[in-house]
């Protein structure tokens, strides 16, 4: 048994519990192991789904870089007016 396990309480409907118990008896493992395996499988699936729906962050916008709009001493997207007229 893994020493990193935490005790939690879950509620299952009778039909699901019956299926879990039948599987546990058939393959001779504990009910809790089946539940842990099921939670892990679903958690992995959800993690993959959430990775797919996260917005893609682009490091640089090529159009802004070509035009020079993204360059600023202040780190802001737009150019500071003083930068345009005082540094030429």
C-alpha cells in the first residue's frame, strides 16, 4: 500500500457499487483499488482535456515585430510618444 494515500469519503449509487464489488470479487482485488484506478484514469483524461482547451500563448506576434509596435522601453505594446520624437 502506498504511504502517500489520503483517506476520503465518496458516495456511489448502489448500481455502481455493485459493479465495483463484482469486479473486485472476479479479479480478486480490493474495492478501494478499483476506485483509485478509476479516479486516476479519469483524472488523466480530464488533464488532457484541460490541456487542449487552454489558450495558446504566442511568444511574439510577427506582424507587430515587423512594424515595431511591440517595441517599447516601458514594456508596453504601444510606443510612448516621447520615445518616437525625442530619440530620433
